[in-house]
C-alpha cells in the first residue's frame, strides 16, 4: 500500500523567499524543504565550511606536506564504487599537482572485499610505500592498518562511514563521523572528505611557501616555484561522487554539487566525464543531478561490480580525451552487461518473494546461490523500493562465505540494526558496516536462517506499522501555468537529491488514452481542466495488472521528452491509484 501525502509549505518562509527575489514556484518548493531565507540558497564556494573545522584535516595536511618535502612515496587505497573512484581521482590529481609521488590500489571486490583488509595490506606491502592513504574506507580497517604499522608503514584514513567500537591505529583519521569531530556537515561523501583534506594540504603548503608568488610562509623556507593548484577544477568529480553515493544533500553538499554542475555545464570538466556524457548520449550543458546519479554514476559503478574499478579510475585521471572515450565505451558495455545480470536476478527475486507473505514481514532476506556478488546491492535497492521493507540480498562469495548488501527505509538505521544483531548473537556476523540507509555484511552460509530471524526481530521492534507503509511525500498540485518547458528547465537546474528531494507533484486526472510500450511501460494522455498532458509510467504494466482506471490520483515529476528534435513536457508517473 502507498499513501500520497502533501508536504507542509510554511507560508512565512515562502513569502520571505519570494520577497528576496526567488521565483514563486521555487520559493514554495524550497520552503517545503526547510529553507527559510535566500541566504541558505547561496552556493558560492566562499560559503563552504572551512577545512579547519574537520577533525584531523590539519594533521593530515602536515603529514602529507612532510611526505612531499621528503620525496616519499604515497599509495592511495580506494574503494570500488563511484564515491571511492572519484575520491581516488581527486587525491591523485591534487597530490600530483602539489608535487607528490603517488599511486593507487583498488581491491578486487570478489576476492578481497571492502576496505583495507589484511589481504589488501599484504598487497600494499609488496608496493612498499612510505604512507598509505585510504579513501572512502579505512575507519573499520583495524586489522589491516595494524599489519601495515607493524611493518613500519603509517596510514592516513579518510572516510565518511560510521566507526565501530574500536578506531584503527592510524597516524591520522579524517572522518566527520569519528568521535570528537564537530564538523557541522556529517553528510560528506568519501570524495568530499578527500577534497577537504586536499584543501587543507594546499593551505599548509602555501604556509610553507611551496608555491610560486607572494607568500606569508615561515621564514627561511624557499619557494619551489610550483604553481598553486586550482582545486575548484576537481569539483566535477566531487559532485559526481557525492550524488552517486546518495549522501544527504545538506547545505554544504549542495554547494559542492552546485559548483560541480556549474563546471560541467560550462564545459570545464575532466576528459573522463566528457566521455561518459557522450557515451550516455546526454548533453553536459544541461547537466543535472539525475545525470550524475543515474547516468554517469552507474557506468563507473559497473566497473567495480563486474570488472576492475581501476578502469573507472583511469577514466577519471586521464587528460587524453581519446583514451577517456575508449575507456568510457568499455564502461558502457560493462554497464549493459550489469543490467542484463540484474534483470535475471530480479526475476529470481520475484519468484522468491512470491513464496513469502511479505505483508506480514518487517524485513526481507533473499539469497540465491547463482546471484552475482557485485549486483546484490542494486537488487536489494530495487526490492526495497518495490515492497518498502528493509532488504538484504545475499550472494555466495569465492571464499564460500555469504556476502550481503542491504538497503533500508526511513525509520530503520541499518548499521545500528546490524550492530544490535551482532550484540545479541555473538559470532553471527563475521563482518559488517555501512550507513543508515545502506550496509553490508558477511556470514557463514549455514547461519543464514539465524540471521534472517534475528534481523526480522529487530525490524519488528524498531518499525511501526505506519513506517512499513510506503509514503510518497509530494508538493501537491501544480498550477497549470507551470507545465511549460521553461518551468521544467528551471526546476531541473536546481540541486536536488537525498535529503533534499526533487519536486514530486500530485493531482487528479482523467485518462483520455492509454497504450502499452514494450509490454511493460504505460503511455497515457491525461486531461485536467481542459488541458491535456503526456505521461508515462515506466515498468507500470506489472503493477497495474490491467487497464488504467478512467480517473486517477497520480504522483508525478516533470520531464522533457525529446523526439525528432522536438521537446515536449512529459509527466513521469511515480505512482497512480483510482481517484
């Protein structure tokens, strides 16, 4: 069951925004998302929170500056998703511009798993770096970091995941979620944390007089004559990783994303992003959050899921557009393969769900021995969206253990739920970690049923019947004058995402005509107050199990449909029910 509700729109905030010059429609949308003044909409770089407020950033900068001065070798240990790839690319580009000797290592998802594990540590030892830098991982890598330290190799952890009961024995930790960090934005993605560390490093090198030109550094330090890097040139990567990792778009993250999108629209982006836009058939001058989350991000993620994320990282660090295009085409082919595997797994999942009375359950635990470990996260997300239940999808790892990826719904913090399961059932979870909305775990296959029961118990305790009912928060009806191309483009150029949702409207319509596309999509002609609207419901055929009612209550977002050079407004349906 799905409930359509309308967000509260505070009239005073709406009026204040309008008086400050914000267009009425945007004023209404922003007010409904908690914006109270136009000042909160300022996305200038000068409004970013300063790096000094991020615990460990200054110490990390000093450590890195000392390594650069001593000509030491740095090694970045990356994660295999889009956030990890962009964080690695930001680190490689910035550190090289500041004179560092730096390389990277990205673990194989299937054989080494997540983070700086002991297995990854052994690979690091073969490379013999002087300092290891983790990006988008490391806060839970106590064993691997301890092994490196035992061999005399310090580690700088840059991460954004929640720490466990024990912090790793690293030289420096930079993570807004670590104890004692008062950084106001806890929502930084891994790439955001790395960007902040690079800002702090540049400031430290500037203080030491490492760049050409006037300086106010310490006496006696001679300038190297190196040009000071413009780190704003990396904001396209920061925006991509931030949106793709689905972190909440608080004000600080909205600034990072807005600045990155601005660079993309102006053609000021890395060759790899230009190539990814081209293979996806998207226009970067109209770049929006949707492109980052649903077009570029999945193509990079596909490399980490099915192949080697080093391919994605190479796409982001090369300045050769021809090479970037070649890699982007490979990523596009891998993503098509990923979609085919995902479709097969979704059919398997539907058969498993058909045998479950999911309405009577507070969670779903799914497993098939033939599922691909790299795609279970997407599958868990699809099932969660469809059935509105916290969902874990399991696959058999190469080591014989079960690997799971989970997705949650509002009201259940997934990592905290796993922590409670681990405390109640010692030894059940071999490893686990993650966020409120997404988490992963490893367990022995013969204990799957025990986990399913334990997780279901926690979900029943923590989730109310109302929270187990899918609720679509909408912005209510849209006045007829806003169904034009200009309004759709204006909305599309704003920054929307997790925690700051894109506009979703709801209204009642007459269904004038309907037809089926590709046996799964529903194409509609809708009518209201003498106006007609084109609408489409993707994959709605299986939901409806028959014809669309003559009058509907629909939740929809606005989109532009381009066909044969003609652009028209189209309503993309998220949900419909009889009016």
